[in-house]
C-alpha cells in the first residue's frame, strides 16, 4: 500500500526536530495531541521517513495510533496502556510506534479508517489502532480502543500485542495475500467518481435509507450513542428542495430535519448555557452529552440550522441556536491575536465537572417536566424538557465558562473554508451580523499565510483547496 505520504509529500522529515531530554520523538512536534504523549515511556515517532525506514530496517511491524487532543477514549487508553511501563516495554520491543494527530493529518486518518472498516467489518473511531507491514504500510490488523487487560469481552492490549507479533512472524505469507486483496478493495473505493452527477435513483435510495434509520420519537438517526450527523440533514434538505415545486413535495424529508434539529436544540447535546454543540449524546434522547466540542461539528451544524432558519425565520429556538453557536465559536475559539480558530474544547480541560454545572444551572429558575427515567447499571438519569421557553433567557445569568486544550488544525481550516464560501453565497443578512464572516476570512488568511511556510501548503494544493487562494494571498 502506498498512501502517498512519503518522500516529497506531506509528513516527511523536512527538517530535524529538537527532541527534549527524557522525552520521545514527539517532543519536537507542534501538535497538542502529539505533545500530550511526549512523556510516555513508549518510544513514539511522528509519521515520517525516520520511523518508516526504521521499521523496514529492523523488520518490525508498525503500530500506528491515531487520535486527537479532545478525544476522551484516547486519553483513557493513554493512561491505561501508553503510560504503563510494562506495556510500553512490550510495544518498544516488538514494534515501531507511530502517533498521528487526525486533525493534523486527516488524509492519513481517512485512509486507515477506511482500511479498518474493511478489515473489521464495522465502523471505526478514535483512538484508531492499526498494525502495518513495514515494507508498504499496508494494514493487516485494526481496532480502536483496547483496555490494558481483557474485560467485558474486549481483548487486553498486552495480549493483542503478543498475538499480533506472533501472527506476523508465523503467517507473513498469508499477510501478503491479504494485503493484495485489501489493496484491490481500497483502490476500488478510492477510484475517481468521474464528472457526472450520480443518477437520481442514488439520491432516492439515500433518502429511503435515512428514513429507515430515522428515530421518529426523538429525532436523529441510529441508536445510542447518538451523533448529530448534520450531513444527513443537509442531504434531506436538498432532497426536499428538489421536490418543493412538485405536486407532491417530500414534506417527510423536511420533517425529519426539523424534528431532529429541534430535538437536539432542546436537549443536552446543545449547550444550554454557553451555546454550541457537544460531540454526541450517550443516550437516544439527546439528554446526556459527551462533554467535548469540535469546531468542525459546530461549523456543519451551524450551516444546517442556518438553512432551517431560512425556512423558519421566526422560530425563536432556531434563532437562538444560530446566534449562540456563532457567539461561542467567536468567543471561545477565535484567536484575535494571531488569527485562526482553535479546533476543540477538551472534556479533560480545566473544568471536568462542567456536566454537573449544566445540570445544576438548568435546575435553577426553570420549570421542568420529567419525561422519562433511564435505568442503566446503578445509575438513574432524569431527562428534563424545558416547557417555558421565555425562562431560557435566564441562562444569560448563569453561563458557565469552559477553558479547554485546543489546537488550530488543518481539518478545522477545511471546514471553515467551506463554511465561509457557502455562507458568502447565501443570504447572510438573515443572521444580521457579517462580523462572523469577516472573522472566518481573517482566520483563513492567517492560517494559509502560516501554511505557505510549512509542508501543509503542499497538502492543500494536492487536494485542490483552491478558493482560499483568492482571498488576496500571493
């Protein structure tokens, strides 16, 4: 497998990094996620020629670990396994260990997430744990989070390391045959789609698939843990718009969007205090969120709610979501000093009890109706619905401050670039504040100017991120 990330491509050792004494090779990096692992006893390398050549020369498989700074289970696996001296010794002896920040290298993440789905026959996630052949970086085993020892049906990471090493030594020829089959599948998946738009039947099939997965009671798609999937809402909105002038417009498609976005806005996934959306809900009711926020999630959700606001300009809840999500992005993530936006708010930041603060604050001065009780193990959660909308204004008095670890990322840049040009082409007057567009433009310019001095710029050119060049950069 040739992911195309060596030699003159992004991610090579373009300059010698200074490694601090007593730390591994990640100490010379700038990624917040990689720096979190610089003190691990694991002999981590960043992705690049040094690590790839070492694996080939020593004929050791590569243990590739991909995550990001705000990822909860990445932190858990780090504390349980990567900070464990015994497991670290095993990793260092048997493998060449490479750490990748998915927000710094979304290209690598996409390739190996796809490979995981093919190998494991299920969706991936983070942390992504992949074992690669040292000759061509072809994955032969992939998983996500592993506990340090076997529990709840999951194999222990120490056992996985031992079995992978044994399998690699004894079944190498079989791995080569598997690699050929996997390469054929990946090549087919990555084949250019051509210039023609998909047939109308493809869009119709997508719409039917989304309706089959639609939660008619609570909105959203799929089961818990429940993600917001703003791209699904956008697809349904486009489908409704295409049929709006027909004798029988697809109002069900529009209902699925409005019901989903409405339920999310009324639940715990939406930050009722600070604005913006958390990563996902641990239940099917949008009640108990996983308390981390991602810039690209909020950029996509902002666009979805903005389009819904165009259809329902007097809806007070949609108005609030659009306004406060923009406000959160600007106040928490916009870097007015250096330009650009930070990428996330970390659940492991300064205030790890923010969830309790949200619940306490919501119980102050509000009338609630208990709608359901959830019994899970020894815990009982009350799902509370705000019935009196006018009292939501009291939230201004009890807004909580979140300070998390953040990083400016290439993935965030890509989302902001798309969001900027899409908003520019739409009627931004409905929002009533063009200052946010100005901030986005300034951020893009700042990031690109910095990127032109680094290897990120070649990635942008390679992936044809061209519109940003028209912002006055020469």
